[in-house]
């Protein structure tokens, strides 16, 4: 199999999604599957770097398209969202269903996990009902072999009536047979005689009432049997898609309306109504999957999944699960803190060496001093600090986070935190978006797409800022090191820093629970929704791919956004520090104005002004504080914590000030990148404003209470 290299940009519009074909002869193939089955691994290995991504029209669900070619055929592969079902309970399920049904792909590949095939067959059977060109890819065959699971692929193919191929997607060579079967499928004009789910007699009789009428109305453009079933289990989102697809409301056709009414009456006469029909349909699909697997999947019930169950007894226990979570969090932070110092210093030295060269160049060309200083000491220096401070921690944290995800541990965290979030009337999936916020709150906001309920999605977005991103870590670590660790250095100092930082994080998680509870009882009232949480098998992480993908997809993406907002912020900060009225800079005027209010919170005007100017990027808060205290016209940072502590103490800092700064850093407005992301995800300035206001009010109240009590003591 060889990858195509060029693109002529031929476009095709399928179900609202713009498909970019390379040639007119390209076949469009949808890659479907449950989450955690290796679907994206199949897609990535087939397409290599020949991919592009975007959003589904009108949805906050991302899509990926890629190109690959064999000796016989060229393909556009569309990686549709991972989903357990096509019954459209969520945006992901809706998008997957719509593309398979209305996108008219030339074939649909359903990737399954060989270690839990029975559960995966639910999606396969639903897909077969919609599409007449389906290829089943049974992935993770090596995992199945390790667990002594034997799958009769030929027998499975005969039962399903569609081609079935076994793969180990991480080994690219194993995909050769897959592409061979795909070529045969797309070039074969004969319709597949696929498996037909037998529903209970009343449902089958109801389908037979509607199906003949739909054959005349739809003209064979869609599976009439599947559509008949969907009309019995009415779905408004499907109705809208049908109108768009047929350019008319076929459900309002008089014959169709009469047939549906007659079929529903028949169901009602047999005790089946709108509330229980979905359960009847699902149970029939599940029974069909069980029957197929009974003949084609063999395993030792005693030894099956034995190792995973033993590990889960420890990792998901209410006694050991939470301590292990905290310990792993501590280890990740220690590795991030200990590992980021040297590369951060190295990058900083390189960038500031370049700064000196750029400044010398501006002097050489006789540029005005205001221009060279504003661009170099303002814009460039701020960007340099952001890059040198953000890049190393993210380059360590994101791969570590992704490794835990790839190994299968993150779903266990969601399982452990599901009950606390349920008690807050929120969704257990919020634990995953909260964890993503440790790397970047903007990434955590995007991650909220996995939450189906709009109410619970908003709660997760509003509270995501209570976990500090890596941009706030430098401030927290610096204060912890200066005021609470003292002379501890080396490994001992970094471990103690990680312990105290973990304590701050736990406080942030506690605030997330409290605020989620308050929101669910006030402006976002509602009961927690249920969701399916799969505990995937533990797997050996693909370290190389994890590092590459986490750096390119997360680290550089987030860093790019931060740089975009940090550059203009650098200019504003430089102007405020250099424009003077009566020999006093605007920065000092603003700090003096804020000082009375800030003192109530245990801060001072300079600190509060630094947080305000740090809106574009939290990393620049401490450098702004230094700049204001030293009355310098550009951002500065000290090489040693001892020198910085001396400066802060000189300007009135005490342990109360240090704790207040840490609390306010933990709880204040999100950075501008996060706010922009919230606006994009919600489409609402109201929710963006509340996401800014709520953590800020919490920070003000808690700092005021702490300062009052500490001052009395």
C-alpha cells in the first residue's frame, strides 16, 4: 500500500461535510467504531500524515479526513466520532449516524475490539441495517490472543454476511489484508446479503406496515427497513436530517403518516409504546450479538480478563482508588517540575540571546528607540517568557497525561469520580475534562464536547478554571519554593514542591465539586444524566506515537494560541510601564488605584494589576510584579528564588500575602485563550461572562475570608 502525495482539491459535499477528494475516482470510506478500539490507529496508519481536520457543520464534534491508495483504488477516509450506538443520544452518535446514513459513503468500516467483540457487535449490527457496504475490522487480535480468546473470523463473516478481517492496527503490515478486502468490497457491484436482526413479532409486523409505503416514497435512496424502525421510535433530529436529505418532509406524506399511525396502534395493542420501544429494540440487538458470538468466539471464562479484574480491584476500590489517584498526580507533577527547569532555562537563554541580536540589529538600522523597545522589550520579551515557561512543562505534562490515557487508566479516574460528580448533580465525564484542564484550561473546555447534556456541559466549562493549567504552575511553584520550602534543594525540594502543589490542586478539585453543586441547584438546575462508561483493557502504551501526537496535537496547538494573545499583551504592558504622567507610569497609577481593594484580599495593587494584565497568559504575572516593584520599563525575571524573595519581602510580602496570591491564582478569571474557546464552544457571551465571573467571585470571597482570619490570628 502506498500513500498518495498530491492533492488537486476536488470537493464533494456529503451530509453537510465537505469531502476533499484528490481525484474523481476516489472512494469515500467512513471509519466507525466504539471508543478505545484502535479506530484512530487504523486511520492514522492508513493515511500517515496525509490528513486534515475540522468540525462537523453545526456541531462541536471534530472530524478527520485522510487519503490512502492501493494498487487498485484510491480512498478518502473519514474518521467519524467514536460511538457505542447509532441511536443518537449524543452529538457524536448523531454525527456518526448522519454520515453513514445520509453522507452516502462508498463503504463503512466498523472497527471492533477483539477482546470484547460481543459489545462491539451492537454497533456493527446497527450499521449493517443502514449500509449495504460494510467491512468489519476486528482489531487488537494480539490482545485477544494474550487473553486466550479465539475468534472464528470466517464463521463471523458467514454469520454477518459481510467481510471480516482481523488486524493489529499498531503493526502497519497487518493492514495489508484489510486494504485487500476493502478493494474487493468497493469494486463488487453485488449487494451484500447481510445479517438481518429479528425483532419481536409485534415490531416486525409494525415494520412490515410502513416499509412498503416508504419504498415508494424514498425511491430506494435509504434503507426502508431501518427508516421504518426509526419512525416507530421517533427522533426529531433524524426528522430534520430527512428533510435536508430529501428536500421535503416525507414524514408528512399522507400515506406515510397513515402507515406510521397504523403501525403504532398495532404496537400499542401489543403493549409497546413510545417509552419502552427503544428498550425492546436494544434488547433484540443485544440478543443477536450474543447469539453470533456464542458460535464464533471461544474463551476460558475462568482466566478471561483475570489480570485486568485484579488491577481494577485496586485502582477502582473506594479505599485504594483515591490515594492512588493522588499519588499518580503527585508523580506527574514532580516529573513536570523536576524535568522542566533545565529545558526552560535553556530555551530562555536561547530566546534572550536572540533578543539581544534583534535589538542590536534595530540599533544598527537606526530604528527609533520607541519602536525597537516596544517590539523587542515589549512584544518579543513577553512572547519569549511565555514560550520558555510554557513549552517545557507542557511537553512533559501532555505526554504523561496521554500515556495514562493510552494505558487505560483515565477511564478508571472517571469511574472513581463519577459518584462525587453525581452527588453534585453533574456528569462523571467532567472528571476527564477537569483532568485535561491541568495541561490547559482551553483544552479542557474543548474536551467538554464528550458530555452529552448541554446543562452538564456548561457546568463543566464554568468550573474547569478551578484546576490550574501549566501557565499557573510557575507562579504556584515559585511561591511554594520561596515561602514554604526554604533551603530544601534538589530532589527533596522538587518532591516537597510537588506535594504542596498537589494539595493546592486538591483544593481546586474540592471547589469544582462545590461550585458544580451550587450551579446545579440554581441557574443550571437538573438531575444528573446517565452515561455508558467503558473500562477498556489495560494496554502497553505506544510511547513513540504518544509523544509525537501529544506534542503536535496538544502542546504546540495550545502554545500557538498563547503566543497569539501574548504578543499584543506585551505591547500593552510596555506602553503602561513607559507612558508616564508626572514622572509616574500608568502601571503605577493603576496599581495605586487598586491597592485599597487588593489589601482586603491579602494582596496589593501591583499584584492585582499583574493578574489583570496577565489575562492573555498567566505565565507573565510574576514578571509583571517584578517589573512594577523595580519600576522598570520591561518585563524582568530573577535567576534565583532567594533574590526574588528578598524583593517581595522588601515590598511588604508575608506568608499571608503568599497564600493569598496562591489562592487567587487558583481561583480567578480564565485566560483570554480559554475565554475565546468558551465563546466558540457555547456561542454565547452570557456563558463566557459567567465563566469569568464565577471563579473570580470565589477567589475574592475566599481570599477575603482567609486574609481576615489570618490577620486576626
